[in-house]
C-alpha cells in the first residue's frame, strides 16, 4: 500500500522560507512516474504547485516560478519543495501527490502552510 508522509509546514512571515518534504513508502522508485505538490486554500479548488518526473523534468505553476523549487531523492523516494519569498497568498494546505506508472495517483494527508503579512 502506497503511503505519503509530509512534513515541513508551519507559520512564516512574508518573505520567509519553508521546505516541505514528502516520503513515499510501499512502492519501488522506478514505478514512480512523477511526484509533486498541490495546494488548496479555503474556499478554493486544489491547484498544482509543482511536479517532477522520474527523470527530473519539472513543471511549476506560474504563480510560484522563480520562488519555489522542487527536487527529489530517488533513493529515499522523497520529494522536496523549497519555498522562498513566501507571500500571504501562498497560504494553503499543501498536498503531496504521487503518480505511478499506469496513472494511479495517491495523496498525502496535507500540511498547513501559513504566511503572515
């Protein structure tokens, strides 16, 4: 059974930084097509933040380009999201996502990121 465990959320002032981590278990790394982060603010739909494929190709939402960086450690089956220059509008619950070969997707439980102005 695939499980995703997130960590690293919290409260930070605008302009600050946070690093999110998401560790996958129950799956062999070469069966992971892509991992990524999505976020959902109150009253809003869940939206893509950033994704990274098995070979390292990345994709970012326009709103975070130049501020956030996604990376992964295949040996640890872990994906990271370095978030810099945080803004109040980045406040949301951040969810880790894993897409395995065959397109089944899995979600983490979410971690709260709050950016104060």
